[in-house]
């Protein structure tokens, strides 16, 4: 592990069995928990939802760890198989747990699947699933509901109202909470004709996550 201090953040590289990963830490002044958030298969930590949470949560006592999986650090364009993503996440977990605080496993899209699959094994306090890909677009019969329902810990899903990977109404009943971001697509982008702005959509997301985390601890 090799930490490098910057003005507001700390960047840490971590060697895992899947390759070298990177964590960008956005620490709270008086942290009460760590939210470790992974990206999806089509992008990195620059995703609008991850950035919105990284901006909002430290003021509420939540240290945010934005995670770049080894394939992104290596500059590859395609994500590896789910098993390899899980291997990378497992290798990062000791760094998340190092502050000695409860760790909420989070991720968007493929990262949400990773968080759900490994939560019980790694001792996650809870799971935050952003844009959980319930099924491939247009293929509802290929459901991934078992991954979500199998997290084994308190779970919050935040889903765009127009997400082609699964709209909120498509989700099965289960031991999880779900919050809808109206009009949002898989990246929580809202169309210009919507009756809320992009900033308002992100406020819905961050407010829901903040309130849920406050209830956890």
C-alpha cells in the first residue's frame, strides 16, 4: 500500500490477487463509518452518483473510499468476469476496515453486484446498491435478483425511474429498501424535459443515502 497525500484526499494503491487497485479517500473530520464505493463496468469513479456522495457524505461523518478496480487502474476498456471483480474487492477490504469503523459496501451497477455477492463473507455492515442491474436491458427473464436478495445485510437500492437495467417497479419484494430517482437512467441522468433538474436528482439520491446511513448507526 502506498498512500499519497493531496490537498483534500488521500490516494492509496493496493495490491490484490486481481492486480493493483486504487482507493481515493475523502475523509470525514469525525468519521463514524466508512462507505467503500466501487464503479461499474462502463466507467470509473467519475460517475455522477459516486461523485455526489463523495461530496455530500463526509460532512455527515461518513468517510468515503472511491474504489478503482485493477482493470481500470491498468487502463483496460473491458471489465473482467464477476469472479475477478470479487477477487479485487476482497483484496481491498483490509484497507476499508483499517480505520476500525463499520464498513458499508457500496457500488454502482456491476460494483453493486460485487458488494451484494461479498457482503456477508467480508463482514459488511450494510450494502448500498446504486443502479443495481436487475437484468440486461430488454431481457427481464435473466434476473439477477438472487444476488440482491442474498446480500444478507441491510441493503438500500437507489434506482433511476427509467433505468433500462431494471425500473423500481420491476424489483421483487425482499429484505431491502428502494429509493427512486425520478426520470433517471442507468447513470441517473435526467432528460431536459423532466420536471426536475440534474442537481435536484442528485439531491434526492444523496438525501436518501444520508438518511439511510443515519438510521444504520
